[in-house]
């Protein structure tokens, strides 16, 4: 999405490369794919991508794609960011996952928090901020009006290089009332990253370590009380839209987070299709007539089916991104809860189709040799399987959001989260 003219006219600090374009930053990601493929095993062993990869991402501008121009970011938009995500995941699913779920939440932070807070946490330019929606911590109001937060949050993808963290805690209710949610953003110096990742089936290198916070004092402007990220509505406008003037900072966060998962699934499936095509081109059939698999009608059918499924999954997520952008451009009133849910469901179906292409077609017909431990396809299958079990897609988008959208459409409840 292009920057609005009034934003360009402001005297903001320039990003490191003022002339950098979206197509150039995507090309930089594409150039990194061969190296990411080669380093998948070491990334898994380390449990996060290497420091020199992190430095390369920073130098390429990846951590500033969604950061507002006001703070030295590129403000390129969701489409550019997700193109980079799909490309990196195509090379190394763990790396793409860790990058995406760390850098993506610049969009959330720039949308929901007030100017004072944004000036502080975007001050360094690069922004890496894992986010966890499970309210596994507690928060208490301090005497000075700020907050004291305690807790441990698991699955904080991007934690090893995080500059900040977005978490949710519970605040005790008053006079017998149930606890209410609280969303907070906390700087790196007030949290601790635990060494507890890497034992899962897949995404072993995704840097999804736990984060613990012990008696951390958080200023009130870094907190959104009685707010949960999955329940945010934007129809009344957002602080980010007012501050930056760019419609992308007025979009609903639930659907933008669903786009993250779909883009990652599509990128992984594209990587699996790359492996499958190489196998089809180079391996022979096992039974007569002995020919290259590319000459076998069966493999032609399987490859064509897998190709079509992956292409359709990509088209779905790209359409979801365009629809998200279009709603932002139409203004806050257009981005209703129903529209938010609808785009999230498109993303759910995109991710499911990408998984089916690998699980139903590519992996079974590639042959057992292609899924030996350490083979690229074996790793992609494990990673995509683990991503498929993500609670947001496996539970929230298949139960709660399904019912909520049906209730809105059928007039069984008010159009609220």
C-alpha cells in the first residue's frame, strides 16, 4: 500500500535506504532462499536462525517493513511483508515462522497504541515483537498508576532476537466479578527468554521459546486494559490511523494474524512442491515401464494436482490480503467484525489446502527415501504438520469464529467479538 501524501511531507527520520522499493525487498528475500535451505539442519539444532542470518535480515530492512515511516520504517504494507514471509518459509519453514511471528506485530503495535507509547518502542527502528494471546499471566495496578506483571508465556515465536513482547494477563475482578483481560507490551530488558524450545515434532528452529516476566513494572501507556487482541474492534477508528494517516494502521488484528498463518503454510507448501518437482524430474518409476517420473502418467497427475492445490492456496491468501487492504482503505466503519471473521476464514481454508497438498499428495507419493530423517521434504512435512496444529487455526478458527460468524449472519447475536 502506498504511503499517503501527507505522511511523506512530514519531517520524519529517513529509513536506512530511503529509495528502497517493495519489489527490491522481496527480491532480497528470494536471493536468500538457497542459503536458508542449506542451513535448515543447523537452524533446528540451534532452535533459532543464526546471528548472521538475523544481521542479514536487519541489513535487508526486513524488520522495518511494517514499522511506520514516522519512526524510520518503510511502511510498505501487509502484502509486501507477507510476500517476504512466504519466500523465507519456502526456503526454511522454521526461519520463515520465526521471522514472521516476530516482525509482524509491528502492525498491531502501530495500530493500537497511542503516540507516546509508539515513540518509545519504535525508537530503535527495527521491531521484533512476539505476541501470545493466551492470558497466562497476572497484572496488578501499582500505586503510581502503572502495572506490575508476572507470568510465563509459551510459544513466543521470535523470542531469541525480540526487542519487545506483547502478552496478555488477567486482572482480578472486583466484588466477585470475573477477572478481565489486559494486553501489554514490554521491552526486552524487563523479560527473560527461557531455553525450552526444540523438542516439538516440527518447527524446531522457529525460536518459539517461552518468555517469563517477574514483577516487571510497565507504564500505563504500554497497557490496554480490558482488551484482548483477538477481540479488538476497529470500526470506531484506531490510534494508529489517526497518528499515521495510513489506512493499514486501521485494520482489524484478528484477520491480519490469520493472514500470517496462511502465508506461512503456503510458503512451506511451495517449498514441498519444489522438492517434489525435483524428484519427479530426476527419479525413475519403481515398476515397468521404467521411465523418469516426469514421463509417468501417474506422477503427472499427482504433480498437477499438488501444483493446483498450492497455487489455489496462494491465490486465496493473496486475495485475503487484498480484501484486508481494501477494507482498510474504505475506512474504519467498513471493517466490521463480520468482515474480520470472513477474511480470517479465507485464511483458514488457504492454510488447510496447503496442508492437504503436502499431506495427501506430495508426501505419500514422493517415496520413503524423500522422508528419511534430515531430508528436506521430511522436515517440511514435520514443520507444516506442527503449524497445522497451531491453536489459532486448529481450534479458534474452526470452532469459536465459525459459530460467531454464523450467529452474526443469522441474527442470533449482536455483531461483536
